[in-house]
């Protein structure tokens, strides 16, 4: 896994997340992102337009939904003139309060 990266969050397309999703998150000791309400098939189709495999499409849609939840904060971090932005992004996603100069 270290060749690809280390997960910071596991995304689910259902609310509440499945036992399997919770188990994976526990294995990596990361939190689970799940939408307030389960994503509709149509919403997943729109996000994963052009994807034939429904399992990959649903996973992709969940990941995009999670990214959208954090995108503004991640962009703010990208605009900061600091070192180790990736660590700061990780801390923001796990819920730590972040303060820094722009």
C-alpha cells in the first residue's frame, strides 16, 4: 500500500456506511465519510458518467462526494506558502484545527 499511498479517509456512498466500509476504515485507523443520505443511483450515474462497471462507478462517486466536502479547505492549504502541505491536508481531513499564514 505504501507504493500507492496511505488512506486518510474511506468514502461510502451509503448512509449509514456498510459494515465492510467500517471494517476497512478500522483496519487503516481512518475515519469514514458518508453522505447525510445515501447517494441515489442517478447521482452516482451523473458523477461517474461513462463508467461501465457499477462498483467502480459507485466507489468513484463516493470519493468525489468526499472530495467535494473538503475541497475548499484543501485549496486554501494549497494557496498557503508553507512546507509539507500534504501533512496539513491530512490533519484538516481528520478534523484537527489548522491555523497558518497565507
